């Protein structure tokens, strides 16, 4: 079975993220900290390693499993409650509706979507819905499991399994999850570091801009800082934390400050391109597109195209295939319902887009085609046996 799926434009994702605050987030002031050198490798060896790792992800991603089939015949009528952080964010809505369709079409599984709307009490109420409706699985999407300790315990007591979705580290069951399905945000962070090292010839000065209220952020930020420490003894990296509620105002202020007061700190690396967007506007206003190199994650439609515009300042944007991610989530749900051992890492496809390859790769409106590989749909369909 191969579904034809249209992805939502991701420009609106960025705009939503700039205004949708996480319910548990605390608004903090922007503070800069330094990441000191700790590399034992020579600068030349570190540069070569970073460049090789980066180049490996310029090619289309490949299927790296799973390989064990699952049987769907006995799953019809099973119920899943899917607690989404905020369905007004189009990419979250895309995941939920795509997964819902895959489960229904493939196995007759009913999935109820609970829109938390960035409200933790609403998300917690989703657990009560699962208990009341006889659901066998609860999925928690882009929300910290630490906020649901008592609810997870109650779910487990009732025999309900819990799956953490896009929480940061594949296979990480910290917080009481029984399984996970997520992009590898550590690898994303490493690739941002590899670009920083490679593009600067191992001499870069940069600022990593985190958003500590987003569950996957610590994993991604840690991937970047560790890679820089390991491979770039001559690099200088500072870290600033700008949480979601501050993106619209704090990011432009930070970008302007770096450009005006620390012009040699050329590399600015927000975790997400939606987080970067307000800063890109400032770069254009300042006419500073040739003074800074911005790199981030998501390859959001409406943002990643700015790689083609030298005046934007955006030079690097990693993309993760959201349809592949949705298939992985559906697959994990069915495996858990089937009583199988969960997949630890789905190796969901990533590809790096840069100003040097954007004109060739970012073509047309079908975002799946940017990655150069859609064979995962047939691979999953072959695994889903009656």
C-alpha cells in the first residue's frame, strides 16, 4: 500500500511557533555561555572528520530498517489516544492526521486526537479519555514526559502502553515511555556542528541558539556542543537560550547584537529554522546577508527556499522527512499493539540543504521529492502483513 499525501506548507509552522508558547515554559532572559575547547584531535583531522560526516548527508537518505514484519489482522477495533501538543501548528497536525489515516487504512485501528493546545491540563485530561474509552496505547507528541508522571503510572496500571513521539533521542524511554518514535535530534545537532566546522575550515566563531522549553532541544543542542568540542579545537562557540515565547522579539535582538558587537562571530545556529526566521528578517533589514552564516533544522517550506537568496543570511538547513516520520509513528503503534518488541531507532531520513545545493534540490512543491527517496512507503507497506 502506498498513500499519496500532500504535506502542509511549513512557513506557517514557523509563524505559529513564534506565537504558540509551551504551557510549561518559563520565559527566561537571554544568557550567553561559552563552550570551551576539549578536543584531543588535530585541527586537520577534526576538519576532515566533520566534512566527511556532513557530505554523507548531502545524498538522498537510505532505508535502514526496520526489517521485522508485523501482523495487522488482529488489530482492527483497537483504540489509540494521540495527545498532540498543539494542532494549530501545521506540522503537528500533519503528523496526527497522517498517522490516523495510516492506522485506519492499514489495520482498522481507531485513533482519537487530543489537541492539548499548549495546555498541560488538557493534555493530562487525554489520559483520562484513554482510560474511559478503553484505549490500548497513548502517544504523547512534543511534550515532556516529566509533566505526566502520575498519568503515565495510572495508564500502566490499567495496562495501557505509552509511546513518546519526537521527543529527541531514539529509543530513550526516560520518563516511563514503553516505546518511542522520533527523529534523531542528536544526529541533527551533530550535523549542524559538522557544517559549522567544515564551512569555517575549523576556525569558526559561532553562537548556538537553543530553546530549552522544547523537549527535543537538549538532545539537539548537546549533539552540537559535543561535536564541536570533539572535533574543533580552534572553534569558539557560545550558547544562548531563547524560549518560544521570546522568538519573535528575542531572536532579532540577539542577531542584531551579534552582528553589531561581535562581528567576527559569523555563525548563528538556532535549533529550528522557524526560530531563525525573525532573525533572518533582521539580517535582511541590516543588509548583513554576507556578514553572517545561519544554519538550522527543519527545511520548512517558505524558509528553506531562502538558501537561494544570498541576502537572507540562511546558508544551511537540515530537513527531516515528515511523511517518513509519520509512517514510523504508525509502525511503532502497531508493533506495540501487536505485543512486539518496539523498534529502537527508525533512522528517519535526514538530508542537508545548503546554499550550494539548494537550487538543484529544492525544486517544486512536493517536499518529499527534495529528499530524493520515497521508497520507505513501500518498505513499510511490505512489513505490514495481514
